[in-house]
């Protein structure tokens, strides 16, 4: 797939800006706080409908404006696609494909596939379990868009069940009502668990291979899905029973705390290097190797599943990598993946890379060709 053009109106610090991508690699050059990351964020929104930087649409709209719009023209192997996303400081956003407003935003997912790698991704290793759950969920949104609906439904049920549990402080719970919510939580939670399990089973060996290569055979990476609900085997029936048993076990504690303690919202994804938890392992350099392996594995897995290479968005990560890891990353990219990369200087790129790249200067929300 290839992103041909991107147009931003009242988005972040961009008043009106169109970018035509004329090379497989685009280097966005500029000082910090000029708008380089904002441009990658716009592409990320078209890919996943989410920003890894903010949760509210109002933070994406240019100050003083009521709405912003991101439009793009994308070429895939089956033809050309026009995408647009209308964001409002108040009210619901609108997703548009080929000039047709979508009734379900779910239908927008999976059209533009992209993998983003930023300095924030080190939190995948040293952050809390929620960070790793968000990472694997975002990957699933692209590969299996219906998962977004499943996860949203699970979160809705979880919220309703928590509300019911909080009432236990003031009155006795109706066992039949709790049983009904338990059933809904288990059925939907089982779908979340099984999909996470499947994607990690496919991703883990790819990431392990990349990590071994980057570390020059000195380290072995293991990625393990550790669901909060234990099951004898990976079948809906076994997971359902395991879920039910654990809810019964934690029933008193849940009613005391007014919170659901069982389910995939408490899952962990364990990352270990040479059988040692990566969070506690070695240097930042080793942790960066792990994250680089994860991102390269995402690229490869998406390409395997959708049949086309996704876009690669690199947000000032070369400064975070040593020379060896920089070379590993740049050599993998070549012209295989359309790449948008932000940087404050061009020193990390050799002449061959620069000659085959489009270089754009970013200054205070305006872009000019170098």
C-alpha cells in the first residue's frame, strides 16, 4: 500500500497543509515542537482511529477552531481509496471512505495499515501491563477490525458490572442479576482472550527471530500471554469454565472492593530475555533491541496477513538507537515499506538513503521541500 497524499486542516498546529509523497521514504526534518510528530499522528489516526498521545478529539483540533479534518489518498493493490476523518472539539467524529460517511467507525479500520515506532514505545518494556494490552489490542484492530467492536462491548459490560458491584456497599445484590452480567462478561471476555492468544502465538516467533538477529545470537526473546483467567486448554468451553471458577473464587473480594477483579482487562503480556523479565534486564540498549524486534515483527506479521506491506512511521527513534541498531532498522526498510521518519538532523542517514528520500522541512506547522 502507498500513501499518495495527505491533507490537514485545523489539525494540531496545522492550519492548512497538503503533502504529496513522491518517494518511498519521506524524512520530516525540523526542530522539536514544530509539528513533525503531529503529521505522523494524523496518519496513525487514519490507521487505528486512535492517537497514542491523547484520548480527546478536542486536543487534536487547532486552538480556536471547532473541528479539524484529515484527508488522504491511498493506493492498495485492489485500487485507490479516499479516506477522511472529521474531528470535532465537541461531539462525535465522522469517518468517511470514498466520500461516503460511515455508519460504523469499525468499517474504517484495516483500510490503511501502519506501524508506529516512537521513543514512547520503550514503555512496552518498562511500563505497566495496560501499556502492553493497548499495544496488542491496537495491532488486532488493524488485522481483525471486528475485534474493536468485541473489545468495546467487553468494556461496556465491565463498566455495567462494576456499577452493580459498587451497589453492594449499600444493598444486597440480586444473585440473578449478577449471574446475568457474569455470563455476558465471560462470553465477551473469552472472545478477547482467544484473539489475543492467537495474535501473540503468531507474533512471538517472528519477534524472537528478529531479536536473535539484532542481538547477534546473544539473547533469546520470549513473549508469553498470561491471561488473568486460567484454562486447561484454549477452547471456548475451557476458558468459560476457568472464567466462571475464578469469578466464584473472587466474588467476596469483588463485592468488598466494588470492582471486577477477573477478566482480560487484567491480563499481562510477559517479555523475557534469556528467561529474565525484560523490565529488570540489562541496559536501555537491550530494551531498545527488544522494542525494535517487536516493531519489525509487527511489520512482517501485518504484511503476511493483509498481503501488502504496511506504512512505517518512525517518530524520532534514530536518536534513541545506537549506530548498530540504526543500521539494522534502515537496512530492513530499504524500499520495502513506505516510511515516514521524523528527525532533528540528517546525520544518521547515509548518502544512499538521502538520495532515495523525499526530505521535507517542518517549521511551525508549515512544510516545505528541501
